[in-house]
């Protein structure tokens, strides 16, 4: 018989014991593994395989990622079984069929004799253990969290991170329950963006008795059930990666919190805030300071792209994510959408994150991500520094107002560049920066690298 109402349950509603068996087998199989499964998807590309392989390289389960992705598309248990049958993964079909039989459901598939047997899927000795199936929703949730942690960061690993794990209740108390009043009005809120809100507080970090000023980013996303378990594991893995990133112009991660309903990332508080409000003020943000800021941010990008074992792509380079210290030293911050790649290869993501005005068309329309994605965004920031206006517009220069975004304005401008630059730039420097910004906005294949961009900026700085 069919399930009640004729609808089979969603993939991620399978019991933990079933999910664990599937992931343990497909992640560890020498042949007929998770790659065989995704190759049967109609929209499958090699880039998808690279993305799921990255999950495995970072210690997470590609099978769990695949099942979660299919679940988000509305796939049911029977859809997964039919995909496995098409891939000739008999053991996967057998596991799902056994579960359906226990529920009294029929599974509309050919007989097992036409499929590959379980012996064809050899498991590695290191495959995760299979605990006893939980019997209650609460137990199932807890077991699934433990299972996902086995593929990413464990609580013990969280304790060993170079950054501090701060109790959620401590942060809540320090920010007056995330007071929505702005800091300037006696509250704690500094601002908000697409991925979360930012609050100010004072805390003692890493066992120190001294309290320091902190900017707390509270992430918006708060998934439930199995997705929350996977999100939690991914968050800890990201904290592990970020804790090792140290550069003079990268805003360091001081701590994190993941024991409450919302995850938090702790950064040092920089009193001047972000670059954005200073753009139209050449008296405070002078041309030499603008060039210095550009050099510092470019050096941070070069470090992310070339200074680590993996290529880190920021994916949200913009003026609002460039923070200024009291002496105008710039730091690139907000790692909410940072992505690591094992090499300099181009990847495709189904989740486009960032800010539209700073995205190249490859990323915006096709999800194509590479280090050149950041270079394009940096080019937009260069134009902001040169014109003294935000990317979203309107473009204001010498009393004129153009109701358009900065890229549309630049594409249509045919006059003398020097006539629209903000402030008094040294001879030749403004024009050279303009040309560099144009190069950053070129097609991806001819766009300069962050190393090449930094070399030009340093030459201009010392000219």
C-alpha cells in the first residue's frame, strides 16, 4: 500500500538510521558512490561534482549534502529510490525499500535482481558507525546532530579552535538582548545586512580579565531539524577555517557562539565603522587615504586568493564591508559568505550570495565563482573611491546628480575623467586608478588577478 494520502515523505524525514546507512555507504564506496548518484541528475554538471567533492575534502558528508539539496527541491523518498535505481545502486534501493516495507508501503520499482548487489558497494573501514535508530522526534534530532557532527567539526574540535567559543547568554546580556536602538542613541545596534545584524558590546575574550569592544554579527539564518544540524556543523567548520586566517588587513575573528538559537561571530569593533559613509567626504577621506585603503584591501584579497593552502573567495567585497580604524587603516570584514576552494579553479554555486551592484554577470546570472569574482567587486569599490558615491547610486559629482547606478554611469560617460573625480588627486594617479578599475570590470578571462591589481596600486602609492 502507499503512504497515507498517497504522498511519500521527504528525503530528510527518513529516520537517522536510514540516513546514516546511506551516507556511510555512498561516502565510503570505492565504486558506485555518491558521484554515480548525482551523475543521473538531468541538470548535473561537473561543477556540481566539484562542489560536493569539496564537502568531502572539508570533512563533511557529500551524500548528506546531496540529499539535503534534493529535499529542498521537494524530492521524496521514492524519488531518491528511483534515482538510485537509475544509477544501478542496488544497495541504496534495498535500504530504502526495507524502510518502506517496515512502514507497510510499496515501492514502485523493478525487482532487486535487476540491480547491483550490496557486495558491489564496498565500504571503507573508516565509515561512520550506525547507532540504534532513535524512537522519538527529540531523540532523532539529537542523533542526527551527532551524525552530521561526525562529518564536520565535533564539539571537541570547537573547543580546540584558535578563537573563543562564547556562551550565547553572555552575548545576549552584553547587548541588552540585542537592543535595536542604535549605538549613537545609547543602544547596541551598529547596522544590518543581508546575512545578519551587527551589535556593539564589551566582553572579555580568551580568559582575559580585560574587556574589549566587540562587534557581534548575529546571523539571520536559523534552520530547523536536520538542516539545522548540518548548518551547525558547517558553521563550526567555517570557524575552524577562519580562525587560521591572519592578515593585517583582514578583520580577525575573535570568537563565536553556536549554543543558542542564533549563531554569532565576534569581531573587533573599529570606531570609524565602514568605508561607505566617508565616500562623499574628500576632506576626511583624502585621495592619499583612498589610495591607501585600496592598497590595503587589495593586499587582503591577494592573501585570501594566494596566501593560504586553499583559495578563499570573499564573495561580498563592498564598501560596507571595509572597516576603518581610528588611523584610517582598512580591514576587509564580514566573512558571512566566504567560500574555500582547493585550487584556483572556477566553480559554480546554486546559492548566489553578496550584493547585486558589486557582482559580475558570470556570478549574478550563472553562479560562476572564482577569485576574479572578488576582483570585479573590488573594481566597483575603486570607482566608489574615485567618484565619492555609492555603487547603487545616485551618482553625484560637482553638484550634478545622475539617477543611475555607478556602473551604468561609467559605461555611458565619455568626458574627461579628471573632471569628475572627487578631491585633488596627484597628476596621473586618478587616471591610472580609473584605468585599473575598468580592467577589474572586464570579462573574467581578461580581468587581472588580485596580485596584479596590488602591484599596480603599490606602484601608484610610491609614485
